[in-house]
C-alpha cells in the first residue's frame, strides 16, 4: 500500500477496496497500480497491483502478498532481504526498535516512465 500515486504505473481507479487493520480501523484504497523498483545492481523489478491509499503516510509491504506474487524472503540476524522471481535482491532492511523493518525503496515516479510520441 502506498499514498504515492506518482509511483504507480498502469493505475486503475476502478479497483477500489477496503483494508481492515488489526485495530479494526478500515481505510479505502482508491485504486491499484504497479510500482517499478530500482535495484542496487541497476536493474528493475515490478511489484504489481499495489493499493493506492491517499491517506497513507507510510508505505506498507505485505510479505504474504509478495510471496503470492513469486517474491522470496530471507530473515536472519535481525535483517530481512526480499528477492524477485529471478532471485535478484530488491531490498534489505534491519529490524528496528519497534520490531518492524523500515525500508527505503528506489521507486520511479510514473511521470518518468511515460513515453511521448511526436
């Protein structure tokens, strides 16, 4: 989930849904899109069907949904690594004091991906 609409390509505002959190709060997703991630090796990985939630202040990754999409994870020594289908590492993060993994994604803004024809 992200509040960064500018990161989303192939945005579909018709795919709206509601997300319920563990504390019973419900928020509305205003559509879905794909996020193109820049890997440290210079390559790119696409995460598909990311929910757009305008009110989100932080991005959330669902490990379960990433597993369904063919990604894999290694968790060891207080570090999480996520790999794409080709086993290319897309992110690495250390566990924080509040027991979450805070990551910085190298996401492309969607306007950088639009092609113009003349």
